C-alpha cells in the first residue's frame, strides 16, 4: 500500500521553492490554468489544535509520479532532511501546546544561583520540581499536571547558563509555583495566545541549538494529540489553482467558507523542482464571535474541552471569579469572561 493511501504523505521536503520562475509567472498571467498545479486531484488534511486549525493541501499522484517522488526524496541531502525534520518537530510542539494549554496556564522560567549544574543534573532537578507541583495539585484536588519543558544553556551552548522553560497547567498561583523552585530565580507568566495560538512561546523555548542532546523537549504522557482528518474531495483542482495564486483575499474567502467558525490567518504555497503539483499550508483561528457557549452550560476552556464552572466564594453569592474545580479561593483566580 502506498504512503498516500495510508494517509502518511511524507514528501513535503520536496517542496521548498517559494516562488515560480519568471517564465512561469508570465505564462501564469497569460493563462492561469497553466499554473504548475497540474491536473491531478488534491488531498486536504486538517489538524485541529485547540483554537487553531491548520490546512495542508498536497497532490494525489499516480503510481508513476509517486515512484518519481520516492526516488527524489532518497536523493535529498542530509542537511535538507535535517532542516525539514527540525521544522516538523517544531510544528509538532506548537500543535501540542495549542491543543493542551490556554491563557489560564503558565510559562515558567527556572534558573540557578551560583554555578549551574550539568545538563543531566538539570534534568533531575526539573523532574523533582514537577513532582512537587503534582503533589500540591493532588493535595488540592486539582486534575493531574500537564507539562512540557525544555532545558537550554550549559554544555555545548556557547557559554549560556543552564536554565529551563516549563509550560504547565494552571490552578496554582504563580507565586506558589515560583516558591517551589528553591535553586535560584523563578519567573512565572500567564500564557498569552494570539492568532498563531502559542507558536511564539513555543519557538522561544526551543531556540537552543544544542547538538549533544538531540531531544528538543519532554512532556507529560497525559497531553492530548491534535485531531487530524483527511479528505480527497474538500478542494477541487480548480480551487487549488485559485489558492495557489496566493492572493490573501481569495484564500480568505475560500477557506472561511469551507471551514465555518474559523477566521483566516495566513496561507503559504510551495513548489517543487522534482515533482508536479504544489504544497499549500494555511492557518486559521477559531472565530470568537461564533464560539459563545450555549446558554446555561459551563464555558469551556478553549482547546481543552474542559468545562470551567463559576464557583461562588465562601459558598455565598458569586464573586465574579472563575476557578478550576477543586481550586481554593484566592489561588490563581481568573476573571470571569464577559458576555
């Protein structure tokens, strides 16, 4: 069975040309249907990560063209493969973060006083810290801790001091989290998603160029994977040609009609010097105006599916603050959303 039929299409690395040639551009202007999209069908893959929706569009080749693609892929340089794999790993991290964390969760930076320890000791220290956080959550009746962490600096990092970045579940106040780290300075901030979700903070915590320790991040086992689906009929060849023109207004109209409830953010088109067709990646964000919770039901934390009831303070009248189930009054209070 081919990779295409299994839904494992692995030829994105072949598409690294950002623009058409000057000749193709002239032909394009003369007759748009001659754009290098080809006549084949196209598969549409959607990845839903919290409030972020990604759309990937790629060609469905016949046996001959898929064989050509396999042979071209085998000839790619190790450096090109490395860059492609690095980009894919970063996208995976962004998707995990978007799917499991929201503005109610925390970005924590941990440093050391004095001379920092080795990388291996740093791993032990961060794991011990996370165990202390989990024990506190259990004591307060909070859900199990979800986390992603990275270690930067130290050996092989050009003299940068060893430090850690941790993305973790909210529910415990920032001050308490900072106090649980007793080895140096700790700085906790609320996550602030934007139209790209949490991509900015994800790229920040994996900016390290460490080579000795190849794994970019570590995470808890209870993180939920993004939801993926594929369709061979979502976009016709004609519509793919239109999207390939890379005109924001046109792409916005097509995508927002196809994916109701989401707002267009960006679209990127790539071409290949090896095979026919194009590769399109678009990003969208859930439209807040159509995301209102149904009347009488608990509002859901975006991207997690977790309902968050409003808990009255002291058992009396509601105080207008929203807390996670089991969270004591005063610990990480979050203002109730308006409207």
